[in-house]
């Protein structure tokens, strides 16, 4: 039985993968927010926006979903905190009103 010898392409593919990983553009949070807000404005199509920014449309939609989910979580947290503080009782409220 013959064993497979490693293909000669394997090292070359690994080198290419390492180069792509090293040269990948990393976007800051501010850049992501700017791009998502540009898309939500609707002045240009998402395809045109993604071409201009050099990102895949799928990446835009991932960022957009994360952005909207974070906003929803934040608003849900704000409504949970919008009531009276638990340390201030009813008697204290009435005393301060008098």
C-alpha cells in the first residue's frame, strides 16, 4: 500500500494564507459604525458602499446586525434602569416633596 506524499502545493498555499492573514485590513469600531450608518442612510446602494469601502457585502450585514443588536441591548438596559432608585423609599419621596 502506498502512502500519500505531501503535495508540493501545501507549503505554497500555507505561505499565501499567511500573507493574506498578515495583510488583512482591520477596521476600528469607529470605521464600522461610520460604514453601517452610511448604509442605513440609504444614499447609495449597499453594493456600491461595500465596493467603495473595500469590504464584502456579507461583512457589512454582519456589522449592521451587531450594531442594531448592541443598540437594542443598550435600550433594554436603559428602560430597566429608568424607574425610581431602590434605595429611595416612598416615605423619603414624600418627605422631600413636603
